[in-house]
């Protein structure tokens, strides 16, 4: 399965390195995902490759200043598939979760921007349900990814990027993270349904990124509605030429 | 997974919200300075008592103008040119660091020395004076000066007996312009100072000092005398430039004490949208002395009224004599 989605939503950006206030506004996002079965554990493990990029434009409470924030996120992970019924399965596994981006405050002087760079090992769970409503085949999915351990770049509390990058003082700017200082998660709810000979996906992404490192608190909360097309990648079909049943497909 | 989810949903990291009221904006500003300003201990400021003094001046119905005045007066207690409060109608500032002292600079007289056919390269205006002394006026470190500019200037002045670099009234700008210029006047790597940053909200929470070195440029370097002219309006990145230059053997600083401004300023904001700037990260000289209140010159000279009346710049003339002797 391969899906490319485009979406618009709401974003709430907070970074005390830049401002003690939350900035709120629009989020624009694109995601691209593939899922395939692997040969691991007798063919019970699927591989998910998920990429997303977002750009938000947000405003302070007085609406007299703005920030841009962007993040590129790539996840690669494996899930063991528990096939509960022919049409319903639960997936559990882990992801390598790579993130890079920025928050840029249009008014600040020597602290105009905050770089985002962090890598996590995530716990990941998924539920996939193939169901028919009035003879229309639907695929419902819910996924939750939770970073469990990782490393994150952050300047020290009052440290300038000039000191880090021009003078080369990088002591303490890379920190270990876990649930206590980076309570974050991403969850996605989607429904696939046929439109003519194609398959359309509508999705809701709830992306909650938070950190409290070097006494700098940050969050980026995004709620995005996305839409795009899904392409089935499997090539094997049964003797009647029909696709394989959902229970043996990755998705 | 369920347990993780429950923990995560209950772990919000969000803003400490202040009301957009006189009291809320006052508290927000007081807290920003309390937690982030880097000179409270050095300047011996009792910020808690300042809260008490200025909080009494608030009323729930006061106008924005009155609130701006109270907040500006509170910030004045910091005696810091890097501290400002910006509203859409005004900028609260502390400029006594130069307004209370002799100006030691007359733009019309400097223009006489430059003449009308002076050259301009990057942010520098330059010429060769009639006694074969090179004169460079650099009015703002916000105006970039690149290696190409400096190569041209130094080649042009190669015949000179020495160079005057006039940074009077230069209120600062970009630190990288300061080090780019200073790197042309040293043949060796020189320790010029240290920087620290706050590591937490406490008034004395600071990192260990990080040394700052001036590296020699790999391009044309000046090998003759240099005189740097200073006055009280040489501030911030200019203060940093003067601090670097005074450690170099062929350099003499002449004029009045610099204005200081050694805290790298950061920005923040209040609930009503007013922006605030404050010193966040202090720079020190190579002996770990604070240079927030300025650097004394090697040779202290003030502009003489008699000279000024005749169109003569006493400080430039002193520099010319130093180069010629």
C-alpha cells in the first residue's frame, strides 16, 4: 500500500526560547506512506515507511507578531500483525523516528529561531478493520506512535546560537529524552473508500510534540485533516484474479 | 501502550498564562527579567524590591500610555542600553550611558576629514589624510564588511604610515563584522574574552566561561600602527571590537571610554503584544572582567571646544600624532 495525502489544519506552537506565549494558526502538511509485508516471523511482520512534512504560520495572542514553523519527520518501523479475525487485525511494533525543523519568530533579534532536531525510538500500535457499509468496502485504521527514548538538540537555557555554532561551545546541547522530558505522540485515524477505480483516503492526524529540556519548554500541537489517494502495491492475486484477503496483506 | 497514552495525555507542557491587564503585563515583564536578565547580580539589583515599588503604581483601569511609562521606568532600573520595551507608539530605552557624557564626536567635522571624494567599501568610509595616515570611519557594525572590502581597503592604504579606525558613535550590530575586521590586525590567535550564558532561572545560574579567540585572517593583514577612536557612544558589538583590538600589540585606543553593552540581547514579549529586549548572555574581557559599563582607552582625549570651533577633531589629531611618532 502506498498513500500520498495533503492536509490543512490547526497548529499551536510554543517555545520559551523565543517567547513565553503560544502562537496559533494554520498548518499545511503532506504525508507519504508505504506498508509492505516482510518475511520476518513467518511473514507476520509488516514494514511501514512514513514521511511527513509540515509548515505552520501562527500568530501571538495580540496578533501583532507571527512565527513560521516547519518539521520534516521520517519514521521507519516494523509491526507484528495479530490477525484477530479475517477483517480485523492489531499491529504492535517499534519505529525509528527522525525529526528536523525550525521555529522562526519574525520579530526577535538574537534569538529569532529555534532549531528542531531529534531522533526517537517509538512504540507503535495500529488497528486495521476492513468493513462493508451498504456494500461499500471501507478500511478503517487507527495508529498511535509514542517516543520512548531518544536524543534531542536544544540550546542551553540562555545560550545563543552564536555561542554554539560560531564559538563552538556545544556542551549540553544534545540531551537524552524519554517520557519524563518529551511526552509526545502522533496518532492518525483514517478511512479508505473506493472512488471509481481508485481508492481515496481521508485522515485525521493529531501530532503532539512536546519537550522540556535545558529548562526550555516547547510544544507543537497540530490537528490536521488530510486527503489523498491510496495505491495497492501487491501483485499476487488468487486463482480467480481477485486480490488476496486483508488478513494476509500488509494493510 | 494504554498506560503510556494515559500518562501522555496528562503531561501538557504549556504556557504560564498572564492576563492581558496592567497587572498581567507587569507580572509577565517582571518575570522575564527575573528569570532571563543576566546582570541582576553583577549590578546588585534587588529585583524583588523593584516589584514592590512599581507594582504600587498600577491601577486596573490605567491607560496603555501610563502602563508603558511605569514598565519603562521599571526597566530603567537596569541601566542597560540593551533593554527596551517596544509598543506600536514608542520605545522605552535607557540611553544615559552616552547622553550623560561629552559627545566627543562631530559628524560635520568628520565629514571635513573625509572630504568629498572618500571611498566606500561595505560599511566603511575611507580616505588617506594629507599626512599619509589612513582614515576609516565605520559607523555601524550592522552594515556588513566583507573580506573583499577589507582587501581593497588595506591594499589602498598599503602606502600609509598607519591607520585610524574611527568607531565613535558606532552603536553596534553584528559580532561577526567585529571579528572579521579585527582579524586583519593580528598575526596570531589571541584570547580576547569569555562568554557565559544562563543555565536556569536563578540570578546566578551561569555556565562556565567559554573562551573567545580572535583568529588571524588568512588574507591581507595590516602590519603597521593602528589607532582605534572611541567615545561613549561606541556600544555593544563596537565595545566587543574595541575589546578585541586592545589586546593587539600595534593597536592603541584613543578617545573616551566606550559605552559598554556586553550582554548579548534576546527578545521576548508581553501578553498585550509589546516586545521586550534584554541582555541575556554576558561577555567578559580576557581577564574575566565585566565590560558592561565600557572600556577605558589607552589614551584618554576629549574634543576641545576651541578645536571644534575651528573644524578640528582633537581625537583624530591625537591619533595622527601617535602614528607619526
